[in-house]
C-alpha cells in the first residue's frame, strides 16, 4: 500500500485549485507528487489511484504547496517512482 497525502492550499486568485497528491516512502520522506488539477485521483498513476482516492487531506500554506510541486518528481508511471521499479 502506498502512503499518499492529499496536500491542499488555498485556490489561486482565479479560483483554480492548488492540490497535490504526495507519496512518501517507509521512512516518511516525500518521493513523488502529482498536481491534482481537475483530474482528482486520476492524476496519480493507476497503481496508486485507490490510495490517492482514500488519502487523508492536509491543509498547507501556499508556499509549502509550491515547494513540494517544484521539487518533487511527477512520474507518469508507477514503476518510475523511487522504490517501485518492480511494478514494471
């Protein structure tokens, strides 16, 4: 089971959502993030979608949202996430 949080910041001035699904490894270090946009849990690769759908919401400041979005990779496939190459 993947450990995914639903990171939420206030909407931008145009009303667009600022939400990420952020995955962490067993040590609690963030390893990947996907911008939700208007896709919901479908923004996450298929193998992790159920976990993203059931993830716990965490409200954060906009600065933290921007930092996570800027610094973490957003792999298109589950096997590209660090530690999940066995899913290939």
